[in-house]
């Protein structure tokens, strides 16, 4: 199992629509992952260099890669609907 995290930097010019992110974008990602998406979530950050963090628990890196090959362009194109910044993407093995 892996966790993929999408970290959205906070800047003086950044914008972020959490309602859109949680009601449209992240469900779109989960649908693209299908049964390989074990769960997903989003955090509104109150301190530090990020405005928001989204995450998904996925069965494997291969499953994530396959979903992004098939639906990645659609998912990336949707980013402009909720923010004007590019997320940092971090992927790691779930240890516990």
C-alpha cells in the first residue's frame, strides 16, 4: 500500500477552493483509481508552507501509475478549477 500526497504551497498570490477540491477533484481522482483507491482525504493547513494537503491510499505504485497514464491529463487539467499553484507530489510506502 502507498500513500500519495498532494501538497499545495501557500504564497501571497495562491488561491485554493477546498469545497471544489473535496466535492469534485478528489472524487475524480478516486474514481480514476477505482478499487485500487482504499481511501482519500484532504486537510486544510493552518500553519507552515502549505495551504492544503490531499492524499490517497492506493494499493500500489503500479496501480497509481496505470490510472495516471489513463486519466492523468483529465485530472491535471482540473487543477485550474480549484487552485492557481502546482502541487508538490510525494509518494511513499505505508508502514503502519
